[in-house]
C-alpha cells in the first residue's frame, strides 16, 4: 500500500496526506513503511530471467519467449510466435508483469545479448514497467540463463 501512495505522488501529483486519508491509513504508518528496508523475501523476488527457444514443428519453426522468477523457478510469462523479435519478448514481459499483479518496479531482468532484448521496443517496455535490464557477457555460458540449470552428473570411477 505504501507503494501505491508513493506512486500517486509520483505519477499523479497527489500529496501523500490526501492518499493516506483516502486509503484510511495514518501518515506516520506510510513514512514508517516507505523508509523501511526490504525483507529477504522481497529481495529474492526481484530477479527475473528471459529466454527464447526455437521449436521445430511439422508446420515450421515456432519461437517461445519465456520469463521466469529466478528464486522460485516459476514461469511468470510466455509468448509464442513465428518470428523471434522484440514484440515477442515484450509480450512475455507484459504477461509476467500481469502475473505479478502489475507490480514489477525495481525488478532486475537477466537475459542474453540477443537483439530482441537489446531493442528499443524492449528498452521502452522495461522503462515503462520500472524494470532494470541486465545482460550476460558475450560468449560466456556462465552468464546465460542455461547456467541456472543443474550441472550434468559426473561419472564416478572406482
């Protein structure tokens, strides 16, 4: 609720006192919660990852863009299409935002350096939602989404 009050001030120029009165909370409560440190749970929920997969079907190629929560490994958003482009990743990001109730402000979005994630359209969508983009280093598999998968089992020799 403190975020709603702050957003009203930022987005609509509504003073904190008016928002607090309308929502039935005291101003002291608002200032206490506005200035508090985030909980460990809130910090864990602040990292998302995106990836695009190419799927071969009998009718041709299909592209699947996904967004997952890196803490829970939960799929938050996806989009499918015949072309891998910025519209596909923006649609997946928008679905992830909707899944989280529209509140993704302050979230860090990890992805590879694909042209879709570096596009102006995706940058605008992230800016609009308050998402910070983070891209892995080129040619380094440890910084890509695949690195979040468990490592292959090593064979034991006796």
